[in-house]
């Protein structure tokens, strides 16, 4: 694969009616954005919850929110409304090596085996 060409990973797009009103894709995209925002908010709330019962309730809701976010992503991907770029193996290996080196440098325990 040429460095200038990124291979897209996408399913055939489900056609939707286009016009001034929101369509199914718009609604699902809006829901996915909302769930992403909610996931971040629940993570912050979990970090700050001092009451154990409240923490457990927030954790349950947070897990449900993450699952819903994942389900919406799969729905969009299945319908061809969400695409990914294939990762370049060489770039992945370079990133892994950089991250591994960084972790080893930052580790308070010295050089740890990978």
C-alpha cells in the first residue's frame, strides 16, 4: 500500500433520504455523540464519588452507557455510516516502540520486561 493512500475499512452505505429534516443517520450520529459525552462525564463522576452506594450506581450506569455507545458504533459501521482507516503495520510498530520506551523511562521500578 502506498504511503499516500490510506485503505478505508467501510461497509456499503445504507442509503437514507436526504433533506432539511434529520434522517436515521443523523439521529444515530447524534446519539453516538451524546453517549461519548456521557461516558466521559460518568468517568469524572466515578473518580469523585465518595459514597460507595453512589459509586456502584454510577458504575452500573457508566457500563450501560459504554455498551450503548458500542452498540451505536456497530450500527453506524454496519450501515456504512462510520469508516475506519487501516493502520499501517510499520507505524503501529513504531508507536508501540515509542510507547514502550516512554513507559520504561517513566517507570519508578526501573526497566521492566515487556
